């Protein structure tokens, strides 16, 4: 029963996160970049990222959307 309750709480948090990311696509991009950074930082691994994924991450645009950088336009 405890495991079921914990699973329900985790699912609710995933729904909450999905809603936040849907409303703020830059936050999702920044989170994806953070996951990649954390993975390589702790393990010293090399990760091959397909160019399409790199293009979709677009770190500069994500930072502009998040208000960290100013747009060049």
C-alpha cells in the first residue's frame, strides 16, 4: 500500500512537471542540457548527441527565453 501511494505521488509530480514544461519550453531545454551536463560531469563520459537533438536544444535560444541572455535582434 505504501508503495502504491508513493507511485501515485511520483505520477502526480510528473504531471506537474509536464505541465510546467509545456508552459515554458525554455525550461525543458535547460533541463535537458542540465541532465547531459550532470551525466558527463560525474562520470567523465563522452556522449554522442545527434545533430538534430543539438539543434532542438539550442542553448542560446533557451537562455534568451529564460531571460538570462539578451536577444541579439
